[in-house]
């Protein structure tokens, strides 16, 4: 069983874009890495949600 690096409702940064969001869901699987459902404000200014791999995210301290 995988352990999750991030908790539900934790604030994170999307590494490649620098956008910040909140973890709303998470999923593990036998054939891929842990994935997280993130709600965030896109660079274009709109509200969006997306599934992302654990290695695409960084924790926001504080």
C-alpha cells in the first residue's frame, strides 16, 4: 500500500506552472503513482480542477 505525500485540503504549488491550489481528492493505483485532484486558479484567472501526479506538486508551508 502506498502512503500519500500530501493531505486532503493541503495547499500545494503545481511545479511546472507555479499555480497554487488545494487538494480536494486523491487516488492510488497498482500501476501508477499517487494522483491528487487539485482545485486552483489558472494562470488565465479562471477557477479550474485537475488530476495531477504526486511528482508534479510541492507543499506550501504555513
